[in-house]
C-alpha cells in the first residue's frame, strides 16, 4: 500500500518531463586513428599538434580522446568536433586546404597509423 501511495504522490505532484527530438543541423565529425605498434602516444601528441594548427588558423579545435585500455578493435585516438551544419564543416575544410599548413600534418599522421576512419553524425537536440 505504501508503494501505491508513493506512486500516486509522484504522479500527482511531480511535473511531467517531456523529451522530444528537435530539428538540428548540428553535426559531429569523428576521426578515429589506429596507431602502429608502440606509436599510440606519438599519434596522440601529433593529433594535439594538429589541433594547435587548427587553433592558429582560427578554426574549431575540437577535442582529442586517448584510449585508456587498448584492445584489438577500438581506435587508439579520436578527434571529434561539433559543427553547426554540414556547410560549416565544408567551410572549415576549405580553409584548411587553402592554408596549405595541414597537408604536412596529415602526411606525418599517415606514417604513424595503420588505419583511419571518419564518421559524421547528426546531432538531435532534446528539450
């Protein structure tokens, strides 16, 4: 009986929470890096350097994630960045390309990794 009274109390006196997906143009770009043997720390440091280059160009920096426990499937390092739209991301990559400064960064990263994957996610906003 006490459980029923508690349920009734919650039902009557607690506001209802309404969670609905809202239209959003936001996207998250996630770059995943699998390091060559013994190179995880080097890949991590180089991705931080890449973020510094982005910062110096006035671009979004994003964030860099380093795996805490390695396994055979998960990426060792991840860079992710949220953009307000696909168009915002396209402007970003165009500025990177035009700067000429990021080609060297990508070339060196290619010597440190065995695999790379980029995924773009749509973000749903909840209210």
